[in-house]
C-alpha cells in the first residue's frame, strides 16, 4: 500500500509542523531532566525557562500554520486536519508549561519516583511523535506510521495505569501526608497524565490523516 496524494506541496508546512514537534520534545526532555535532577536547584529553575520558551515558540508556529492555511491554495492535506494537527501539537507544549508552572509555584518535588513514572513516558512519546510527524511529512508507508500511532496509544495506557496506582498509594500512606501536599500531588499526577493524553490526541489526528490518504 502506498501513501497516495500526500507529498507536501509547500515546504513551509513541513517546517512548521516540525517546529511544533521539536518544541514539544524540548519541553518534554526539560521536564524529565528537572524531575530526575530535582535536587539541583539550577536545573530545576532552568527547566522552567526552557519549557516556557518552548511553548512560546510553539505558539508562534501555530499562528503561522493558521495564517499559511488561509494564504495557500494547495495544502499537504485537508485544511481542517492540518489546523487540528497543529493545534494538538501546540497543546502538548502548553500542557507541559502548565505542569512546570504548577511545580515551580509550589516548589513540589518528586517523591519515591512518582513524577518520574510519567516523565519517562512523556519523553518516550516525544521521540515516537518526532518519528511519526517526520513520516507523515515524507510519505512513509502507512503500516509503519500506524505502528507508531499504536505505540503512542500504548504508552498513554501505561500512564493511565500509573495514575491509578499513584493516586491509590497517596491515600494508603501511614501517616497520611499533609493535606495540602496530598491535594497538590494528586493534582500534578492528573496534569502529568494529561500530557500523555495530548500526545495520544496528536496520534489520533495523524491516524485519521493516514487513513484518508492511503
């Protein structure tokens, strides 16, 4: 099976989608590094700046996609799909920035590897997404692209399981931790899991594009 009618007619869309994907990866790696090296205050604070800047760069790229869609007669694939894909890619950077701001605001650090379980998944997803978007832009075989989509879905399932286990463990601690910390930590778990959902959402849009153009 070949990927029909999918060669990009405009290089600018490839570059913009690549920018959105790269900023998501930069932010994902920065969050993971901050969590792994949380005892290093310089790394912890630097990651806040890196992630926020990644979101700003992604926002500019998203706006450019919207503008170019309006200006361009022939787009790589359906205009609605292109804009939805760009928006979903931006959502990843936005979610990551929201989590890091929350962590920074409350100076909440990982405990017993809890945040690490999510950040490892997110970094893995960022690598797969990079491959997926590259494959879309270069007309990779649909079967290979669908394998990457399936892997992104599987990783999101792992995050769902981690969320259930960590939330359950929170309320089984003896003694029960400070109520404020308990609530904040539970909230962060949910936000971290939302990042994996954002990656899954991009995969779902990509799958729709793959099936339309195969």
